[in-house]
């Protein structure tokens, strides 16, 4: 049986990703096996294993969003070319 991937927009939506992790936390609390959590949520077992480790260490808070990845922008505005001096 082939698994179906979620549409790209849904996979990259930070809110949807966090909701999926929090759903995993609910399933962990119900003692659902990690493989079943992976099948239910459409993610790999390795991903569920990482989530489970974070959940065991920090509870549901460990699965909440950590914010956008990467370095914070140096310039306060995206149109830095309009600034009189560089950032």
C-alpha cells in the first residue's frame, strides 16, 4: 500500500506542522505505539521517534513551535536598497 504525501503547501505551513506535533503528543499520552503515530500522521517513524524524545524530556511544550529557523534578518525592512545607508 503506497502512502500519499500531503500537498506541499500543507507540509510547509508552520501552524499545520505544530498542530501535527501536538496531535502526536496527545497520541503519546494515550500510549499509542510510535509506528501507529507515524502512520496516523503521515510522517516517518524516525520523525516520530525524535518527537517522542522531545515529548519525554519537555512534555507538550517540547513539541511547540520554536519559531522560524535561521538567522534573524539584519535589516528591519525587506527593502534595504531604499535606505540611505546600508544596515
